[in-house]
């Protein structure tokens, strides 16, 4: 069962549901009300309920709840309506507060035709939905730009690796066959030391055209809170992000992603990653 369905069940069983950073829902069994005020942290009863329903460990249950809150807060901030199964719909007003349209508290009725219910709510919010559609397109476009940039950088690095392999193969073949090296010319009296110098220059002379991208470590989160670092790592890994966690002194924890990047493109990659992860990304210089 999905997390939003479990949240709806928790509300109808406990009569209250507080989502930090979003607000608090209350119900008397018939009507559902919403208050923008919420608890600073996820309540222990909610964590235990999700744990019991999913069979996950406490830390994973908490991570699921926080991931749900984080993603949906981002949707609300870009003007996209948030449909909560069995509860209602939230939209962010121009003043910055959240407006709530209650749904049918009978979750069984919602299961019969949830798409029709959602269509009805979105129709009532049509002026806001039109603007949110443009914002969502911008978000999708930004994601595509980041993805395209990563693919281009990776392709450039792969191409440079292929060129390096080809150059190495030609150099080895030349040394083995000796066809392109200056051989001793008895008539001209060529000095063998010149042959050695030519061979040395051929072996060590770098080719600027083969210089390729370098593996850079981009810091997505740096914190002294170990639990926060682990939660952020789990959230991104659940989103299929290839991120890792490192600490050298058990005091500072860094969540990072490694990408091959040309030295001149690091600023562009940092800007794109900062917008994508909603965090000021920096390069790890340690």
C-alpha cells in the first residue's frame, strides 16, 4: 500500500495528522479541516503506524514519510496542486499560504473512482492549474537539461578514452615494428643517440587533443548530523541517484555524486545540480 493511502488511514483512525512543513489535518469522522501550523517533527505514533503497516525498520519508515513530505513541498512551491488520497487537495495561494479543499473522508468511495474525483478538484482550481502547468513544464525542462548535460559530459569522456586507447595502440605498434622510427643510415652516418632521442620524444610527448574530462566529486550535502546525511542518502538512492556518503573524521558527513566533467564546464554542472537538488552544490577539494 502506498504511503499516501497509509496517511489517509492514519488520519481517519487517529482523527489528526500533522505533516511537518505542510500543516495539520483533523477530522471528526465526517468533515476534514486543515491548519497551516504543524509539528516541527514527524510524530512518533505516525512513524510506528507506518512501520507496522509496511514491516520496515523505524529509520526506513521515517525516511519514507520525510521523502513524501519533501517531494510534495517542492510540488506545492512550484504551484502544483497536491492531491492527498482520501483527504483532499492542497494548493499554494499567491500569498504563500496553503488552501485546502476537503475530499470525501470515505476512502472506500475514493477507491471506486479516484481519477474522477481528482478531475473534479482540478477543474475547480482551473485558473491555478493553468499556471502550475507552465511551472511543471519548466521543472521537466530543467531536469531534461541536467540529464542531457550529464550524457554529453559522459559521451565526451568516453570518446576521449577511445582516442587515448587508439593513440597508445599506434605508439606500441610503431615501437614493435620500427617502421616510423628513424633507422641508422650507414651512408649518412646517422648517430644512434639521435634514434634514442627520437624514441624518447615519441614516447613521452603528450597530445593536447586527447585531453578529456576529469572525475569531479560534487557535494550535494555536507552536515555534522549523521542521521540527516543518512536520510538524505537513502532518499536520493530511492530516486535511483548514484550518490555516496563519505566522512574522514566522523564529524563532517558528505553526500556526493561523481561525474566526469571537462575543467571548463564545472561551473555549468554546479549550477545545474544546485537547481536540481535544491542545494548549493560545491566541488570537494579535499
